[in-house]
């Protein structure tokens, strides 16, 4: 007797899709700002280039923070209090790192 095994369906939760899109968008925006800034610097446009590069780096650094904030909001809307609390703890750790990292 041959038993047919059905492949497991890949199910992604909406939160995973939202967070993946947020990370992808942040990475693409950061890459675009950095690429334009570097191109302008190579072309000799020294006025705008450093500002675009700085903006690209800030977007790149801010993307994970926005991911944690988005996850916290989603968890609160879903009334998943454990994960909402974990997100808040991670957000506090990130904020403490940013605050205390400025003084180094």
C-alpha cells in the first residue's frame, strides 16, 4: 500500500509579512540614499553627498528599531501581551544602547 504524503503548506503569518516588508523597504531606501550619495561624491558634488550618505546610514540604523516598534504595535492590536512586553523590553534595550552609546 502506497501512502501519499502531502507537502506541508508554508503558512506565513501576516506579522511576518509586515515585518519582512518593513525590513526590505528600509534596506532599499538606505541603499538608494547611500548609492546616490556615493555617486554624487564621486562626481564632485561635495555639498549634498555627505547629507545623503548620513541619511542612508540613519535609515539603515533606524530600520531595526522601526521593526521592533511595528512588532509591538501589532502584538498590542492582537492582544498578545507577552510578545508586546518582550517588544517593549527590546525597545528599551535599544533606547538605552543609543542613549549610553552617545557618550562614548
